[in-house]
């Protein structure tokens, strides 16, 4: 339990979020760039809210300072009873259109915006046989890029969370972006969020072992967990060349894999100690329904991502060659208005202003593929699947995550 002094310190750190967002090189705030947004729903605390409302009403949703972006138009796919999109857009004079093409063109015959934000998360959509929520991310991207083709202009696009989610849709999105030369970013807020501890993993490190722990739904939070894991292990020597096989284990088979030496026990124990638990009386092996995404990279490095119902935070542990074991948790702070999304929005803002992705979309493509193949393996009874399609090469960038509290002062 947090002491009163610790709780006050955390509140103070959160209150300083806008200062943390101000980079030293931003001596003069650039003129806002315009963006169109395409979202599934726009309700309180939805991803549309915690991203777009920061553009409309500032980092803390209080009318204060915000990103150098201006929302020019919006398309919303579904309008549940608690929709807030129409009201907030009316308040700020933002038109809401009934087609994606109209949103991207702001109702005209050209593309006047500098970028497009596609937020395909939350809403009433079916789930397929391997447990993937069928968000219309591919449809959104297809209609956005069809509009680019029709009007002869390409602008940067950000797609929230994983691509797809099915692998064939994820790969289709990536291939179209490459073919049509669309500056493309995607992914989760968690790799750039606050961390419980700093990990000392320089670019080009010799990583001996890494273990991740995630929680909640295998699809919705499995992606968060895998992308946080990938954000660490991509820093190993010789960059990234992809994954050659994937296997998903559950129940007793998870602990057998640990006992057989397929997972580094020391690193697993370290990250288990780092993440908070729903029931503190339960030991690691008391987990009733453990799941393990097990995979091997092209360079022979073994990937191990646990999904544990008793965990309450995404965490990663790592051991460098000749070094000690380190572990951290990736925080999800609810107040003020999910500030970790502000750091994701800063990365998006940078892409819109520069015209170049802030970090490689290939990280998201690879983690999307690992997750899809893991869920497919699980549905097939834990069958080991070769993954030649995941031979994905990319060079990571040293993009910062949210700073520790003392750095926000």
C-alpha cells in the first residue's frame, strides 16, 4: 500500500506531465499541422478520447497546452449511447463526416490535411474463432489510402495498436503502405509509457535472456505485452531479423517449459517480483490458467512472454551478458486522462511534422504476427508453428519513453 507521502509524490509527478512533454529543443512551438481522424467510437476513456481530446483540449483535457496539431475532420464508425464525439466536435467546430473519404478530404475535392489518425479500438465488433476482436483497421487503412490514390496525395498515417489483427490483414496493411510510399506508424502507448525502473539496455547489447509478463485478454493485452517485450529485445546486437517459429502453451505445459530450461528462471522470478498482483497470497505457480507465448528469433534468441491472470501490470525482465538481472513494469496511469497516451501522441506529432515515421512500423508488424501465430497455435492445441512470414528485418531507433518523475521538474 502506498504511504501518504508516496501517494502525494506520485500525484505531484503526474501533475507535471505537460512539463515532461516539453522537449529542450522546442524553443519555439511550431505552427499546428492539421489531421483527419477515423475512429471506431468516441466515448469517455476510449482510445479516441485519450488521443483526440488531447488535440482538442490539451494534454490534460483542461484547455491548456497541447500538441502542435489541429483536428480538421472526423469519421466515427459507431455511435453508442455515451458517444461524446459529436458534442466535442461541435464545441470545437470540427465537422463529422459519414464516410472516410469525406473526412480525409474535409468534405472537399482534395486532401488538405497533413496526416491521418486511424483509431480502430473499442466498439461493438465480432470476435473470430481464435479470439481476435475484428476491429476494422484494415478497412480504415484501405479507405484512407484509396482516398490518397483518388486525389493524388499521400500524407502520414498512424494506426492505433496492432495491425490486422489477423495476420493476413496486418501484412496487407504493411505491404500497401510500402507500395504506395505512405509514411506509416502504428502501435501501443505502453512502450513509451512510464516505467517502474529504468533498464540499462544500450543499443547493440548482448542480451542473454528476456522474459515478459502480461495480463488480461490474450488479444487485447497480449499485444501490449509483446510490444513492450519487443521494445526491449530489439535493442540486442545485430538489430532485428524476425522470428522463425512460435508456440503457445497453457496450463501445466507452461511450467514444464520452464523446468525444461526453455525459460530463464532467474529472469522470470525478477519480473514476477516487479509486477503487482491481484492476490498477493498466490505464488507464481499458483496461477490457475497460465499462458506462455514461446518463440525463437532468426538469430537464435528465445522469446518468452507469459500471460498470467494474477498479474496486474505488464513487465519485462532482462539479463545482459556478464551483467545482473534487471526488471521493469510499464505503467498505465489513469490520471490525468491517461497521460501515457500523451507520449504516444508526441511520437505521432513528430511524424506529422517531419513526414517520417518516428520509429519503425515493422516492430508493430512483427509483434502483430507473433500474437496472431500464438493465438493460432493455442487454438491448435499448442502446436509449434514455423513462421517464415515473420522474417521481418528492421533497425530500431533509440526513442525515449516517459521520463521518471524527477526528470519532469
